[in-house]
């Protein structure tokens, strides 16, 4: 029995909150790669461009490193975890300072072949 092949791509420290990315990645989970790319192309969200680039990387990994058939690929797993938060300060009235949290995320895509 042949082991199930999978191709991965991971983006660490993406300068976007994982909460914003999760909205986009929920749209393409368990879809074929062609359909997923089409959805991402026409999704007007900040995370769509980042996820599209990552998905293209995963497709290239599948094709070049694992000899997988691109037409049979689908998005088996995709998730975004919270990365470290960059903490900055914003000066406010009367000498106060407010904290600004610039959040990051780690996004992972796993592609598999349909039988």
C-alpha cells in the first residue's frame, strides 16, 4: 500500500492577524486547487492575496518535489495560528500612551491528491 502523499507550504510571521486570515481560509478548505485559486482571486479581503501566494507555493511543491498531479490536488488542510505580537505605543492626550498591537500569524496549507 502506498503512503498518501501530501505537499505543504507554510508562511510564518505574516503581518496580518490570524482572525482576518481565518475568514478567507474557511472559504477554500476541501476545495480543488483550481476552484480555490478562483475563489481567492475574487475575494476582496486583505488575507486573500497572502493565501493565494501560499497556495501557489504549495502547488509548486507538490509538482516539483512530490511528483503529484496538479489536476487531482485539493486543499486537505489549511489553518492559521497566532504568531508573536509586535507591541508599539501611540502617544495620546495629556502625556498618556496607548498600546498598539500589531498581530502576526503562521499560515499552513496541506495539499493531497484525490483518488
